[in-house]
């Protein structure tokens, strides 16, 4: 583009610029710039000068390139030829890019795009848009990159540049794919963080309750242990006093035995009579002493037994306390296990409810993939059949019914349609759009014919016909519908970050909508591609080639009935 523009400038300035200009050096061009008399001559010199400076690898030339590119841009804006502003802005953006100034690069690339659109310069627009997309992608601003490409795409669509339009469409598809990938990554990370937060909060609540119970139990055990320790210390002190009394008694017994020995020595020296009297007295004293000793031993034995009993009772109480503590811990664990089981049951019920809701919104295969991986990839189905149903004179009927009655009647019709779709496993409801109902078949890996969706379409018309007769007998307004079907390739997938929905795209969808618009009230209208797949199962009436908006002539058929088996 720069070469073409240079040729234009040479022709424009042939009377002002010397023929040897191409061979001039940077310094010579700067000197020639000082001698220039007109803006047109200055523009030509500045264009060559900035071109040389941009191609130079020297650091000092980068700053000069910015300076002279600014002069080039200012000069271009003064000239009457608007086609010179865009290349000048693009050149200034390149100079800023060499200095790694992304903000000014994007600013003047945007100026170049705007000027290029005004002057009709598609090559300049494509180069500037590509650079702006590179900067937006570098900053991870995929939404802005998509918006830049979309604006350029709108311009080329309006002005009919097919070559640039195809390139921009491909670029826009890449940027939208990158934006979707980033959005899915953020959604997945958000769900993981939310789940981790819920799990940690649940564990914190459980641990807090267990800690409170353990603290109360520990305080109770400490008090009981302190009381038992005091009782055991008191019993030990009593036992020690009893042992001292026993030792004292044994000492007294030794004294008595010594006296008995001395008495025996005295006996040998006494006469028989005196001896007998003495022996009688001695036996009496010994009996008394023995009786006293027996009494004291019995008291000490009783004391020891009492002490042992207290110690046994203390040990038993400690053991009982230990058993109670263990039982208390077991009860706490049992209650925690029961609470955990109840929480798990609630969680399973909520999960089941969530799964049922998800499968109600999405096809089963897509729902399972979304649960397993956190995302659902778009899929291409080469042989899908798309159905559109629309109510005839909906606006007039709505005015006669009123808002509440209108919504109620729509609800009756759409619920009936949903029930009809449930009767055919291969048919999937896609969405409702105002008073329009959209469904499709062939959205699975298993290849099938569109027989079921044709049966569903006939059932829908039968329901509308029966419902219309009932309401007509009551003197109430009723709906009659047009149905159209077309078979061809579609792309299906899940879109959106919140309130996401399953949808299908492709030219097949547009053609099905056009065929529905060319149907008649109470009839099922199909294209030739659908007819070729069902002609051996259903009796159809050929309508000929019918003009469809933006699609030209399309061969269409009315489905009359299914052949009897």
C-alpha cells in the first residue's frame, strides 16, 4: 500500500520534487524539508523520511521517526486530499510501536482505521485493525479485540468488500473462540473456589461444635479429678496414722514380752505356793494383755479394710469417670456422624434436583458433559432437522384476549408442545421466541431420519385444531399455527456465562424459519432436503418453487399424512 501511495505522490509532486529524491539520505531529506515551499511537497519528503527512519535499526532514529511522523500527520490533515490522513496516522502509529508505546500505537491505529473508512482504503483498514487486535490480545482484552473486528466487519459488509470481509470474519471467529475459552476458564475457577469455600465453612462449623463439647467435658473431668485426688490424699494420710499406731502397739507388745521373761526368772526363785499365786496373777495379766492386743489388732485390721475399701471405691469412681468420658466422646461422634449423614442426604437430594433441572434445560449428553468437565464443547451435526412453529395473526388475537388470558393460552399451547416433544426421544425442544416455538432432531451421534419430528409437527397441528374447535364453541379467540421444517448441517452448543442456554446455529436454521413463513395456517411445510428423507413414510403435496426472503426459489412440500403400515 505504501508503494502505491508513493507512486501517487510522485505523480502529484512531479513538478516540485527532484527525480533524485529516492536516492537521498536522511540528512539530505531533512535539508530538503527545510527548503520545501508547499504542504504537498513537505508531505512527500516527510513520507520518504519517516519510511527510512522506521526501517533503520538505530535507537536515535526511533525518536526522530516519532517527531517527523507527527509532522507528517499534521501536514496530511492540512491538505485537502483526505486519502493522505490514514497513511500518515498509520505511519505515526508504527513509530510509536517501535518505541513500545502501546497506548499511542492503539490511538493512532484507531485514527488510521477511521480515516481509511472515510476515504475507502480497505488495505489500510485491514493492517490497522490487525495491529489493534494484536494489542488487545496482548492485554488479554478479548472483548475489545472482538469489538474492533466486528466494527470492521460491519464496514466491509456495508461496502461489499468480499476479500476483506472473509479475512475479518475468520479473525472475528478466532477472537470469539479465545473469548469463550477465557470465559469458561473463569467460570470453572469460580465454581471450584465456591465449592472449596463451602467445604471449608462446613468443616469449620463442625469443628467449632466439637470443640465446645470437648471443652465442657474437659472442665468437668478436671473438677472431678481434683476432688478424687484430694480424697485419695486424705485416705493416704489416715493410712499412715494407722501404720504409726500399729508400730506403737508392736513396741508395747515387745515390752510386755520382756516383762514376761523377767517374771519367769522371778518364778524360779519363789516358793511353790507363791509361785502358784504369782503364776495365777501372771496368767491373768497375760490374758488381759492378749485380749487388749487382740482388740487393737482387730481395730487396726478394720481400719486397714476401711482404707482399702475407700481406695477401691476411688479407683472404681475414676474408672467409671473414664468410661463415662469415652461414652460421651462416642455419643458426640455418633451425633456428628448422624449430622454428617443428614447433610450428605440433603446434599444428594439437592444434587439430584440440580441434575434434573439441568437435564430439563439441556440435552442429556450435553448435561452429562457439563457435569463431568465443567464445560460443553460446540458440536457440528451434518444432518439435523429444524422445526419452527408460529401463530397466525398473533397481534390481533393478543389484542382481543388481553395480557393475562394471552399468557395463559400461550402456556397451554407451549406445555402441550413440550408434552408432544417428550413423546419422541429423538426430538429436542430448543427454545421459544415470543410466540414462536423452535425444536430440532438429529442432534446426536446416532444417525436417524426426521420421521419423529414430522410426526411431532402433525401432532402439534392436530392439537391446535382441536383446541381451536373447543374455543370457537365457547366464542373465544384461538390460535392457528404455521409450521416449517428444513434439514441440513447445524452447530449446537451452550452459550452464556449466567442463565446459559442450549442453542443451534447455521444457515439451516435461517432456511427453516423462511419455510415456516411460507407455510399456511394448519399446514406443515417442508423443504426438498426434508422431503427426500421422509417421502417413503409420509404422503406429501408438491407446491413447486416458492420465493423465500433472501433465499431465492425453494422447492416446498405440504405433509398430508403418514402412510399406513
